[in-house]
C-alpha cells in the first residue's frame, strides 16, 4: 500500500520537486550535484547537505578550490531584526556554524537594524534596538567561534562601512535596484541605499565570500556579483537552502507574522506541542483504520519533513520513522509526538545556551580576536 | 554724461535685476525688504546685507522672532570638497561668521566628503580626503568661534548621523529627489541617499536652523521643509545670496573649474593681478579718451562689483570709487588696481590665518565645547 505513494506522484510532491528545480533554472544557480557533495563530504558530514536541504550554489566549487589551494575563504550571513525569531531563521546559521567548524573560517553576521526600520511602517527605532539584542543573543546561543565571528549592527558599525558602501553605491543605480529588489518611485531613499550596506561585508576580506542563505535570497547578491570584479574583489559565492516548510504544509516559507505556521524560539513546551498537534500538516489518513491500511505520506507530512531537515540527523532512525509512517505502523499522533519531543529538547537547550550567551555576546561583537580587528578597520 | 547710464538701462543691468527677482518668484522665497533689514540692523551691520548681496530669505523673520523670544536659533552651512576653493565659496561663510558673532549662536559646518565622491567620476576617496583637510583649514582661517562651531566630515561623523538620516530617508522617496535634484534612473543609489545626510544637521538642535547660502541652493531644502514638522522639528530657514560674479561678467556664477573666471584662495599675488587685469570684465570705454568723456559703468564692471560685494565695506569709499569711475575720472586700470590690491591683502591675510588655523582645526572638529558635545551625541 505504502508503495503506491512513491509511484503515485502527488501534486504536492511534483510541485515541490519542480519548484526548486525551477528556481535553480530561474535564478541561474547550480545544483549541488553528487560530485560537489563528495568534495564537501571529505571535510565533514552534515545532514542538511546530505539530504539536499541545501541543494543549490554559486561558485561553491571555486570556494573549495580556494580552500584547497590555501587561499581560504570567509562566511557572511545576516538576519533582519524580527520580533519573533522562528526555526526558519536558524538553518542558514546552523549551516554557517558547520562550515565555520569544518573549515575553520571567519564568519561575519550583519544585523541590518536600519533596513528593518526603513522597510517597516510599524517598528520604531527603539523597538528595533531592543529586538536586535535578542536576535544577537539567539545567534550567539548557537555557539560560533568567538575569536572568528563578528556580529555587528549596521547603525553601530556604519562608520567602518560607509566609505566602502559609497564606493559600492557609486556603481549601482536606480535601474539596478528596481530590477533586483522591485523598488519603484515610491521607495524611500534609505531602502534604496541599503543594498550597498548589505554588499559591504562581501568585501571584508580579500578572499572569496560564501553566503549560506535561502534560495530566495539569491537575487540580492546578483548586483554584488556584477560589480565585484570592477571593485577588485571576488564575486560572492553562495550555498542555498530550500525553505523550512511552515506548519501548514510543505509549500511556501515560514513567516514570522503567522504564529500558527511557525515555531518561535521563545514558544514554551506546551505551545510547541499544541501547535504541532493542531497545525502541522499531516500526510496521514483521515481515520486510524485507513491509516493502518494505506499508510501515511512522509513527503507531504510537515512533522516528518522537519525531522528530516532539522531534528533527526541520524539516517537510520529517520529511515525507521519514514518506513513506519509510510507503512501505517506509525500514526500521525505518534509522529507528531516525536517531533514535539525533539523540538522541545532543542528549544530547551537553545534557551539554556541563550542564557549563557549573554557573556559570549561581548566577544562576538567587540572583543573577540576578529571583532577587535574589525573595529580597528575602516573599509 | 555719466548720468546717461543710470537712465539708459543696459541689457545686462535689466537682466541682472530681473533674474534675481525671477528667482525669488520661481523658488517662492521672500525678498529681504527694508523692514526686515531694519530688524537685522538693530543687532549689527553687514555690507553684504546692506548692499542686498544677501537679498532673499525663508523664515528669517521667524528666526528673529525666536531670537527675540529667547528661543534662539542655530546656523548650518557646508561646503563640497573642491580642488580649488575660490572667492565665491567664501561669502556664505562670511555671512555665517557675521551671524555667529552678532547673535552668539552655534554653527555647524558639514563637509560632505561622500557626496563629492558619489557625484564625481574623477576624484578618488584619497584625493577627496586630502582636499577636505585643506577645505577645513580655509574655513577655520575665517575665524569662527571655536567653542560654538562644529566642522565635521560626513564619513567621519556618520555613526552619529546615520540613524537620523534613516529616519529622514524613510520620509523621502525617489519621486521627491527626482523632482528636486533632477535624479533619474541612472543616478547612483549613494547620491540618491545623500540628501538625507544633508538634511540631518537641520535637526541638530531643537531650535530653528538658519542656512546662509546662494539662492540656487534653495531647492535642496524644500524636502526638509516638507518633512520637518512630521519629524517634530522646524522648517529650515535660509538667507540667500546672489552669486559672486565670475571675472567674465556679472551674469552667471563663479566656477572652480574655470581658472580664468575665478580667483582661487591659493592664487599668488601676481596671478591675482594678472587675472584681474586680463579677464575682469570692464564697464569702461574702449579708449582712454572715450572713457574720460563718457565714463565707465560700475553696474557691469566686475572689479567694481567685487569691491561692492566683498572688499570695500566702507560706503563712503565705495561711493567715491563709483562716482570717479562713472564720471570717467577713474580709469579701468586704476579700478582694477584697487581691487587687485585689496584682494591680495585679503588673500595674504587669509593665508596667514590659514597657517595659524592648523592649531584651531582640532577644536573646531573635536575638542571645542560644541564639537565635544556633538561627538557625544547620536541623533
């Protein structure tokens, strides 16, 4: 019975598959193929890569060449200030952490505290400043190397960035940002300038920059790649993830503004359990009887997908869950229970790390080896 | 004979007169009329006001109200970095100095070192940084109150300005800057953002800001006046000058890029004399005989105009020159000699002050009472 589902390709599955291939074609990125994955695997293993959650790239092969030729590379990522950080915000950071640990490279984390203000009508500077510190704590909790990581807020670090931002801005006109960011005549002039600030960290080192990010972020780096060589720098490389599906189903992207669709990092255990039980889209059958008979469909089951992407790195255990669910041996409620337990364990640990991170933040922002050097450098 | 000229209105005179009235109508500013001039005169006298070189304003009456009601006001001006500072660059600063001395108010001087870079293809950041220091020395040489004046370069002071620049930028869109600055789709995004940086100092104090500037600068402050009240601030007031005429004639504006039309602050005495003798447009007659007979026309004579605007504040002495020239008693060469002598005296003194200014700059930029406070303030 279960076998039906692998042959009977559901619209969801088709759509899912096709969409990501389509995005690769549309954006002109490259798939992380077996040969590239094998190169990466030589240095270490990561289930988000192994399971093709990170599935697309630009110039990752050149990054590996540079690494192998001892030229090195560096990582850059960032996070907009958000009132409610959710799980979807973490995957690029987890990939960054893995890359940092695996290759021993520097990581720059931009907190664009002006961009959020410029883009949103409903957040004041004061609210953003408050939230920014919480965002930074959440990032610090993930455990980056305090001597090789620099977390900075644009408004605080702007003096060191502004000259380079102007050099970049001089090469980018309204037509460019209109095409890439969809700006129009009503777009405010702050938002118009912001892409220059976002591009600055791509030039922080005279090495290739690698950005782990959702595939939807790719267009934002096109301008950088267009102007990089005329700036005497490298075209930024990227490694792209799919989207962590929202609770409502495997299509689309988790949103910070729809609480029923996302798990927030500050959701308590009971809330997490309730959200998963109530909202997590299920690949199961309408009745237990039917489920036992026909089995569930892991490909569209959000709980299974979250385990696959995020919470169950062990392949054997994941396969067991997959097979049990698909055969009907495991019920939807049981599958959800597994996710809820693992998720709550993760969040409990995250919150404990966040408490401890209060002490780490100072190093990541100001006094770690890399941070200290960055405050002494004007670009 | 000389009387002919006051009745026979030459095309130049008409054009000159009409143009400035037309600019007032076109820009929607107000004339500094006798009543407003009388109010100002109560506090002190200034030949650039008396002779209507500063002839137009916005809200100068409100500035005086504020002053008289002990609410106070402050001054703001600025100067783009230029390879060749010329006399035309000084008049707004001289008016600023007079206003500062007369009313005892603070003055903020912005050096938009990013704007020059963004607007010009032919100047590198390094060249701009070098020139900026020379520009600042020239300003410091004019003798501003070191405890009440703050001279800052945007790229150096940006951290203190950027948040407010973003707040301003959020209220200004591409349509606005297109209309006022003539930006288009090819304008770079740095130049697009710059007006926000230019507006920041208008909000440095919770008082009305007064900007002494050429009338052609008026449009640049319209956006500030449009958004000021929604920012909880004051619409910026202004006092507008005519243009210091180029050597070539009383129309147009002195340009830094046409050496035969301008006197640069670093022109030596011989160069000054040569330029005036050779290029200064003369209101005299073709031959000495004719000149003695018909007299000269001070209204179109650049040497006379420069004496009037800049170098001969004494009304009685100016009248003597005027009458002697108009009657034909004074020849063009003699008039030019008077200007050359006064100009060289001015420049000699300026360069001596510039030498001494090396010590003053530190206070104006960093350690004077106002400067110190400004470095401790983030807007």
